[in-house]
């Protein structure tokens, strides 16, 4: 039942996840180059790369957690799994604070780095809604 609903909602879910990752990496590179060209600040480039890399790591974790939950079916996650998940997100929050508080980084590069998944998912949604847009005629 769960597998049937996943294939209905996502089509080939693994291919979608791979495309989102590729779109996220491409958008991270474009945002990083854009920040570098506009600001000419190495710290802001590092801030963009660090925040974007953190979001890619977070995305991989979300995919793993989702797969784990869907594989379990109706059973509840264990206390150890929940503790690990909370610890993981606490660590991600600490790293994000360190990135934001680094001297010379600024909020705009961090916001751009954090938005790469939004851009990637938007591109994947466009690809799913309009499959003929990117195909050759």
C-alpha cells in the first residue's frame, strides 16, 4: 500500500531525489559564483558554500529518515532513533550558528546557501508538471 502511494505521488522517487540533489548542487555553484562576483569577499563565498553544504547534508538525512519511516510501515520509531534524530538536528543547528556568526559572512550568503533546496525542488516540480519543457523535439 505504501509503495503504491509513493509511486503514484512521486513517479520514480529515486530519480526525483537524484535530480533534486543535482539541481541543488548546480544552484549552490551558481549562488556561490554570484556571491563571489557581486561581493568579491572570500568569507561570503565560504559562508554560501558552508550553508549550502549543510542543506545538502540535511537533505540526505531527510531522505534517509523518510526511507526508514516508510520501510517500518505502521510501527513507531524507537526512542533511540528519535534521540539520534534530535541530536543530529541540534548539531546541524550549532553548525549553522557557527556559519552565521563567522566574521565577514553576513546573512545574505547564508540565506542563499540555505535556499538551494527550495530552488532545486522548484525546478523538480516544474520538470514533473511540464515534462516536455526540457525534452528535445
